[in-house]
C-alpha cells in the first residue's frame, strides 16, 4: 500500500453470475467512494483512480478508470472507451 491508498472491506459477496461482472464492479466502486466521503477521506471534486479487469481473476486488469465524485453526480472518465458518462447519485 502507498500513501493515500486505503483498503475497504465490501460487505457483500461476489455474484456467481459472470454476466453481471461490470455491474458488480460499478456497485463496489460507488460504495467505496460513498464510504470514503463519510469518513472524510474523500471530498467532492477529488480524483479517484480505479484499475479493473474486463473479467474476474488474476491477469485481467486492463482498464484504468478515473472518477470525480460530487454530492449530486458522479463523473466517470473511462479510458477503456472514449466516452464520458454522467451518473446521477
């Protein structure tokens, strides 16, 4: 671990259905950002970098995602594609 990296234990089990992999990853990332904001480790406008794979397991990490959380919406810059997604939370 490096400075500014905080581990969180997600309270739910992984789904057994591999077709919901991306949905589960998104849910986990949003959950940890909300928890970090509650603990004042993260503030609106901070930058969060997440590394993820296209599927579960070792050796599948191929996507870098950059998040900028706010109280009203979550801005996602997904470098795996060229689109910017705004999700209201």
